[in-house]
C-alpha cells in the first residue's frame, strides 16, 4: 500500500474513533471593530466595536478539531456553575459536542478569553479566570467522574489539554494515564509549566520550544537540533514517555524517533493568526496515533495542519479535506 493510500485510509478511519479530552475548556470571545484615533486620556488606541462573538476555546477547541477530523470528542472538565459556564455548554451543544463529561461547580469560574481585533490586527486579550488547582474534594469528584466515563465509553486516545487553569492536577494525571495504559490506548499531552514534570508514562509529550527550555531549565539555540534532541531524549527518559514532539513555530516540528529524531520544516504560508494552532496539532496527532500511523508521519501531518489553521484569523478548527489534499500532494 502506498503512503498516500495509507494516510487516506487513516483519515477515513477517524470516523470510528472516540477521543477523551481532559483539560481546561473555556470560552473564546471576540470583539471586532475599527481604530481611527488615539485616546486623549492615555496613549492607547480607541476601538469602536462593530460586532462580537463567542466561540469554544482552550481544550474545547481541541474537541472542535477532533470533530472536524470526523472523530467523536468527549470533553472532560470542571467549569463554573455560572452564566459563562451555561454559555460554554450551549456552545458545545451547538457544535455537536456532548456535555456529559462536564462538571459544573460553585467553587470554580468559567474561563473567558476576550480578544480585541481591528482590521485583522490583534490589539488586546483580556483573561477572566480562576487558575487555582481543584480542591481535594472536587479533585476526587473529577477522578470518579473520569472513571465513570471510562466504564461507559470506548476510547481510542486520551488528550491532556493543559492551560494551567487548575483542572489538571498530578493526581488526575496519574489516574488517567493508568486507566489509558491499562486499556492500551495512547495518551497525548499539550503541557504547561505547572504540571510539566508530572506527565509520566505518556505516549506523546508535545511542548513548544519555549516550554521544553523552561521545563528543563536549559538554554538551546533555536535551530540547534542536535542539542534539542539531547534535551528531548533527557525529557523522554525523565517522564518515561514514548515520544517527545516539539513545535518550533517557523522551524516546523521536531519528534523523537528512538534515540534519534526527525524534523519537518514549516511550510511558507501567509500567516494571519497563530491562535489555536497548538490545539490543532495535538488533535490531529491524536487522530493519527489512534489510526496507527508512525510517529514521524504523525508529526508531518500535524505540522501541516497547524500551518493551515494559521492562515485563518481567530481560533478555527482544521478542514479535514483540505488537510488530506495538502498531505497527499507531498
């Protein structure tokens, strides 16, 4: 079977997959307007708002990307029992994503990120959030909820989508990885700083370049792939991870392959907005791994997917057909 046919078949099989997304779901709000003067009160632009919009964001954007790939995504998170939490659940339903993995709590606050945009220029972001870790009681409730989801569903992959908003704790990580490993399904991680060292035994660990340098407390020159490989192998051994994949922005994607590595260069594209690209990369990688594609092919396809969404303004999911056509052309 040719490589093109292998990938085409893998994309077709995505329609059979169920993927659990554990992490920090949120609302992405947008305020669109026009700037034509500077404020007399301070040297800042004055924007006249013409429209506004609310979309799914954070881990929920991963769900949208998984759905766009044809697979079923189940979001698993704790949100606030508040007005924005109800909005988030409504957005999930409108997008065809289930809400039975969501827990609402009076102890939490639903995260909302508001982006202010003028003429496709991102001017400002306002974060309204609570980032403290789950309380011990709520953490126990969350873990019990995850157990029930595993008991009543068949999953083909698990994604940890960590935005450091408190949903993912060391105990949650350890418990979910154990469940997934017992079930023989891959676990993929999009990490942040707080839990960087806690993702032990996962299948694919995907930091960006800044995160791997900060996480290991090392300095690497960007473009020094031998040094990056040494760092990735160190991290791989430290976590007991099967693979480490590092997104490198304009330099593409790096992935460990045994004791060596492979790097897929970035494509030359008309970049409009990098928001949400990491969500797309981890989503597509999960679908590829669930389909049994090898790590290097997984990284190559995820890299193309990340580049494609950067051509769009705002956080938008991948176009599966456009992605497949772009991959096959190579």
